């Protein structure tokens, strides 16, 4: 029997602020390098390529509070202790584009070439119909070899793509999953995009279940994830959005089936980042409002077919109850967190009912953001390179950071008795024709 309350757990000595200006991190976290990118609250999400022979990271650039660059920075990590900007790519007509800009960024491989997708979000005016720009980055480290290959436009849903996820489906196709400002997620076939068939590339949708009291135009997904479910052999979509969290089987792209919902959760009207454990049993669920912890749910009752909706977490974690978390990456049993004012945070789910903080580093020591939500500044994006355990953070104001954590020299789920499944996709197998 699960207890019907949230347990906020801290390890003694690791709670209550955790850092000072003179003691910015735990002893087991080493700062390798730091690259300021310039601009206050102009840095958004990031993505690491996973191959050691392609040491590159991609960082979105946007105007969050004040005028700033709208585009993408490409960073060379040949020496992780000295990250170097190779290219600052900027969207044309910078001054005409209103509110935000480059948000989420992901990479993929197809037919031996390497690509990056940079999403864009403009609330109004020129560019509000731009969802993403796709680049061929095969020619790195020569920045002159980077070329734009396509733009994904969504004139019927102005506002762009706030978040994206790239997933290699069981049919071997590279799929781009995107948020749009209506009650569904879009699914694009990226092989068609890079082949010049971008107008035909929208091949499927993942619906958002009806939310009482909201029209479909008032609902949307905010973030998403996809993974192979080893027990059933299904491609599963994990989406956070209006009303909570939703898990779909989208093995048949034209007929997705709703498997599990997490709705009616006390304190959760809106789901954000939503990530499963490699075996699909546990999920880490974020709500992204001040004071909200990360909630941990056990899906076992739903996986056994006993229930279809789960509303009670088994535990929760927060670095500082006064703040909030932005994003996270799961490398079981570790969860790597970009925690805004709390910087890089790492906690362990070795005992899912008792999450435990194991490391941290403050990437931002500046003032709160009085012009907006005061606790939103600092660490925005986080990623982990599985091959060697390199950890990176994009900080909204201080730029790009590289880290090591003692004892974490890489990740493969099989070393932890889990499937080798994470946000990292396996591009090693041949593509389908």
C-alpha cells in the first residue's frame, strides 16, 4: 500500500541552500570548463552529440527578458576543459522577431550524415509560423561546412515548437516529436525532411486526452519523451501537458493507443518534463511552478493492468523547496537536473521511495529575476554523454559548463540491471530505405 502524501527527502548536510559564494558545489563534482556566451537570460536548452569522435554541443539562444540573439551556438568540446564556440548562427531579421527564439535543440543521424534540429518559438509577428530549422553538421569542426537543409513551418498553429524530442522508432525512422499550441503533438519523418519533402513530413499526431473544462484549443503538451518499452515491445510516448501526464503506445503511428494517465494529482494542473526509468516502471514528473518538487511515480499497478490512472507519487525530491527545477536527464539510478537557481543537481533513485541528493554545483550566483518569475534564472538545460560520463549545463545567464562526477565514468543501463535505454538514440543500425 502506498502512502497518499508526498515525502520531501534530503540527505543530512546536503539540504537548505546547499551552496554559498565560497562553496559552490559538492566535493564530488569537478568543474572542467566554462564558456560564457554573453547576454542575460539569453541561453536556453542544449544537446550533446554522443560519439567521442564528434565532440560537439549545440545551445539554443533566445530573448527571454530583454533583446538577445535568436539562433544557435555550436561548441567544440575536443578539450572539455576549454569549450570553444565554433559558430554563432543567427536567424535573419533579428530585430523583427518578437519574444523568445531558439528553444529546444536535438541531433540525429541518417544515412551516414549528422543533423541538428533547432526549434523556435515566437509568440507573435514575423517568425510565429516557424517551428524549427534543420542543419547538416556532418562537416564539423569546419563551421563553414554547416548548412541549413530545411525549415519546418506551422502557419496553422502560430507560436512555434516550445519543445522537441527525436526518437528512432522501431520502424527505424528518425522521428521528430514536437509540441504545438493545440491539443496534440506533431510527429515528423525526418528522413523526408532531409530528402526535401518537408511539406509531406508531418505523418502522425499524438492526441492529448480531453481535459474537463478546457477546449482543445486551450490544451497542449509542454514536453515529451519516447522510448522502447522492453516488456511489451512497444514504442511509448511520454507527454506532460494540460491536466498531467500521458503515456501512449505509438508503435502504429496512425493509431496511437492511450496506455496510462497520471491525472488528478494534487498540486498538478500542468505537466512539464516527464521521463521514465529504462524499464518503464518508474517516472520522474516535473510540474514547473515555484515550490514544486520532482514527483516520483511507480507505474507497476498500471503496467499489471490493475488501474489505468495513477495520481499518488511514492516520493518526491527538491534541492530547495523555495525554488523549482527546469529539466532533467535520467541515467538510472541517477537523475541529472538543471535546477535554475540551484544549478546542476544530481540525485539517486537507487531506492525510489527515498531519493537522495548525491552532488551539485551552482552555475549562477546572481540576483533573482524581479521582472519575471523570480526563481527562473540560472541552469536551464542538462545533458550527459553516455560514453564517458561528461555532464554539461546551459545556464541562462552564465553560459555553458562542463563537469565530471566522481565515480561516474559513463553509463550503460545493463551495468545497473536495466535495459540500455535513455534519451540517447542508437543510430548504429542501418536506416530503412
